[in-house]
């Protein structure tokens, strides 16, 4: 046999003929090591399905077949619930536009085989967010600061409050403010007004930033998977007024905060993020309150970032969070 050199394409054809199997994507025409990728514009695939063999191969094969490059991939198999979770960040080849609509349409075939709950997100998209507040401003100020600096990539549609106290903050940031006072007599009507405003503003995420009202079961159900709340981690141990004074009286050694999904069960939704800090006998109630406020800010802002980046999956009564 006459000796000759093989190009990558020749090698691909030879492999396919000799082993009667699909050629690896990197050996096909148009796939080579010198390829440059548009890493500045990422897309995110999130999916969950029943645990079974071959799911990862189908996903990565689909991405490669569409000339897309995997930048990051995280996966988890819950052996207790027998659910598989995966988050893939990918991008296209430099100079080649990604047709997101067609990509989503094509992925349906993979999703149907795997019976997936899935979504493909544009990493450049800014989610529309509504913030609910009462009188405490520390979480609101922190969220708006992180929004202004670009840490939280979101568009704030409006701020809703059952008190007028924080309207100056909204005005200072140029954000619409809606005052919806709530009493026992007006609660049902105001929640209907709130839900209508969520639809009107096309808000995708609702943040309860120390909103001191309990949402009804119906409103919580309507906002399932779309609303996040924050509370101090003393619950349910120290309910009612002045929890930090109660904690000081009992000599607690750990305080913190919990960010969780809103559900019909008060402060018992699936947990997204928790912050804990050790304290001791030298802390006054005021010092405990200060540490608590800081914990609440950090836990809520982290939870919001994780949600905006599509890193949180509901797994029955808990969450899977890819950091």
C-alpha cells in the first residue's frame, strides 16, 4: 500500500468506515483545535429528569452536534429521590450566531426521550424582578447597590410596600413605588392587586426583602418557584417581637439568616442559602441585631444571584444548588 499522509478529514472518514461508528465531533469537518469561541456570550441549559444511563452523553452530544462549546458543566444525582440534575454553560463559535429559538426546538427531541423538565437560557438576558418591602431597608439597599454595580444582573420592575416609609429609596433610584397598605379587611383585594401588578410588569422573580406580611396560600401557590423570602435563623425558636432580645436572654451562640422559596407554610419553604455567624456572651441585643442584619443581606443577595444565574433546582422539599 502506498504510504500517504492523512488530514483530519481523511482520518475521520477512515475511522467511520473501519469501525462503522459515529466519528467524534472534533474530527468532523469544521471542528479543529484552532477554533475560537464566543465566551463573552454564554447560554445556560438546565435540566432535571429521572436517573438513567446515557443522559449526560445525550446532552453533550447535542451541544457538540450544534457546534457549541461547553464552558462549565455541573451535575448531581440524588440517590434518595432518583432524580438527575444538570446545569451546562456553553457558547458558540466566534463569528457564528446562535439561533436560540431553533436550538430550543431541536432540544425537544432529547428532552422527550429523557422526559426532562428543562430550559435553555440566554446568559445575557436580564430577569425582571419585583421587590416587596415594609419598613426595614437593609436588604433593599443591599440589593439595589448590587444591582447598580452590576453584581446582580436584573431589571427591577418596581418596589411594592405595605408602608410608605421606603418610597424615598425607590425615588432616589428611579424605580416605581407602589404603596399597598394591608389590613385584615383589605388583604384579599391587595393580594389580587399585587398579582395583577406582577403580570402587568412581567416580573419573573419576586423578592420579599423583609416584607412583613404573610402571603395567603393562594398567592404562595401562584408564585410557586418564583418568590424568595428571607428570615432570621432563630425561627421557629424565637417568634414574635424582638427576636434578638429573646436570643440574648437565652444566650445563643450562633445566629444567622435563611433565604428560601415562598410556600404556603410560613418560613418553611425549600432553603436556597443560609448564613451563620458565631457570637458569644459579650454581644448586646443591639450587636446581635447588627450581625443579624448583615447575615440577612448576605443570604438574600446570594440567593437572588443564584436564582438569576439559574443555579437552583427544586428537589421535592429541598433544593439542589450549583455554586
